[in-house]
């Protein structure tokens, strides 16, 4: 694969908005809260491998059109650029459901830097694109989903904990997590602690 990210040189920034926030899996020089404009985080990808199967698909996150997404930006040393790209592709692109692209993001640090970061945006033409599902449909898929990386439920709860650690709250994702945790309260950070899957999520 020969992409813009591969043709450029220098340090590589990677924007994490799902499991990359809480388990990046690659060495990095910086970890900074960041904001991406023009795309939003959504459970819009049917998971056939890591959190489900083709027969019983789970749901994982993708960047979809419109809005804004807060996440974590990781700066990778230039010397580790090729190795990190290979790792991310083996993790995120197991079924090629994402489009690998570089987007400008705003780092939420004292310097308020703006950088170009590697992002994985959902391919709306892919068979695994789920679109916008109802809460009941999302609950169904997440509850049934179990794949190479473990239960789909764990993936959602860990992602919400990562958002809460940053001081972020997303109503749809938090409501789903509260239903999954069997709690109607406002947070899940302290519920069912210790869930940490060791494999990728796509």
C-alpha cells in the first residue's frame, strides 16, 4: 500500500478515537488529547473478526461524516514510521473497512498545535458499514458480539472509560454503555473495572 502517510517523512501523528485511545500498541513520543473537525465517532462498523463473526456480527467504531470527534493523538518517531504503519494496517485493515487518510487535527495542549494525523475513516461503500442504527439494534449486536479480541461489550465499556478519563461524554455511547453495564447512572468508570483485551479491534 502506497499512501500519503507512507510517502511523507518525519514524525508520524496517529489519531485514536476507539481502542487506540486505551491500547495503542505502538511506541510513541507524545500522547495528547486532540480534536478532529468534520468527522464524528460512531458505532457504524459491523465487526466480523475482532468483536464478532459474519454470522453474529458485533459493532466497532468508525469515523463517519460530519460533526467533531475528540480523541488522543500519538506522535511516533520518524524512525518507527514504517513499522508503525505496518502494525496499524494489520490491526485496523484486516477487512479493509477503513480508508487510511491524513487529516488536520487540533492538539488540546498549551501550545494548541495543529498537525496532520493518520486517521481511519469508515468506507461507506463497504459491506461492513452499518450506518446509523437504533439503540436497540446497537445493544443487540454488542451483546451478541464476540470475536478474536473478546466480547464486544468490553470494547464499548473500555472506550467509554477512556472518554471519561479525558472529561468527555458522548450521550449515545454513554447510554449504550450504561445499558450494557446494567446501570442507569451517569458513568461507567468505576463499574466492572479491569477489562483489558489484548488483541486488536476491527
